[in-house]
């Protein structure tokens, strides 16, 4: 096969340039942090730049890594597989400098501390439960709307779900109603994960309202979301999934092809629709009529904070003389 046979339009330099522009657009315009997988679906299916195949995806990964090094913007994508931590230091802490720095930090933070959380005095608690590989896609939305994001890989481990259940119990004890938005791939595991979540949290003595937000059959048809490449190993493994036959019956009953459609494909080819979908679900549980009480309480807290800021600023001045 020729060197550029995986490229349909232009060459790899051109493809990487377009993909890089798309990565910035998704992050800045739609508030979605892109994965390489989501960019692949855009390049292959929305723009027709490369072949829709696993080989093309692998090559894009290689070429785009080199391109990011070349333009000096390496960390535009999220990579949680590699973490580097440093523990060694030979320097002693200067106590006076440390104290000054801490006081300055507190003084600066006071302006934020008096502000109440977005969901203060709200009757609902909203969390997004999403497959681990695609958590980066909704991180910025979760931060922007101040909701929890719970990542799980396929059917969540017992430990993961138990930890999530403890949070749900805590939320209920505070008088709030847990509203859980489930986002998974459309495949045998993904389509039945919501049922597994319901069963498990009930077994662990918790409760929550759960909603399957994506990827759903109507979304696949409406936005023409592409399936995984035919040569993706997952396309073969899926038939060995114990839920495959149940999923096959489900697909036949609703008139959709039994093809795996990833969350990345939805976000990559229709980022605006993907964002609006998640935001609309979050806002559905936010009661704006409760904001007046929050503002009154914030005003009281602001006055207290300003008095503390005045005292700490005076203390800091005495240390810098």
C-alpha cells in the first residue's frame, strides 16, 4: 500500500494542520476537550480527509504527535496514562517567606471564598457518569456547570460503584435528590450499563434517578454518527460479549444497525449538538427561582470576608517592614 493511501485529501501535513485547528475549535468554541478519537471521526467522516479505518487512526496518532511537537502545542489533548511526580528536594523551607506567601494566598482567595457554590440551596444534585476513555470530552462542561463527573471503564468495578454510592448516600442525607446522567458508547455493554448501575446502587443501599443521555439510537440517526472502523479489533470482539444477542434483539426492535458507535464519534462530528445535549440535561435540574436567597446569603458572607481581608492585609504589612 502506498505511503499516503490512508489520506484522501492533501497529505499528512495538511491533515494534521486541519485536525489541530479542529482541536482548538472544540476546546475554545464548544467547551469540549477533544480526544484523538473524536478528532479522528471528524477527519474521516465529517471532512473526508482520511480513510475510516483503524490503520488510519493509528497513523493519525503517530503523525499528529509529531505535528504537535513541531508547532509547540503538545498538550492540547488529554493523556491520563502517564503521570510524572517529583518527591526529591534538597532545599529547606524559609519559614518567614512561607508565612508571607501563605498570607498573600489567603488574602487573594478571600474574594472567592465568600461566593457560594452554584448548586447552593438547590434541591437536586447532578452527576455525569461516563465511560473512562471519554471523560475528557465533558470535563470542561462539568467544571463550567459545577457538576460531578464519575468515570468508569465499561461496567464499573465494585470499588468504583461503592465509592459513588457513598456519595449518593451523603447527598440524600443532605436532603438533595441525586440526578445521574449516564453517557456511554452504543454497544452491548454500554446500552445495558445504566441497568447495571441501578441494580448495584440499590444493592449498596442507595438511590438515584438515572437517565441515559447518550449515545442513543435516535441521536445516531439524527446526526448520522459514524460507527467504529471495520478493522477495529473491537468490531470482532463485540460478538463475544455475553450481552451481544440481547443487544442484537434490541437493535432489530428499534430498526437500527447493530454497529458500535462511540461517544467520541458524537462529540467529534457534532460538538455543538453534543454540548447542548449535556447542558440542557444539567440545566433541567437547576432551579433559577432559588438564586435570590443565594445572593442575599452571599452578601452577608462578603461583608465578613472583607473584614477578615482587612485584618490579614494589616498583618502582612507588619511582616514586610
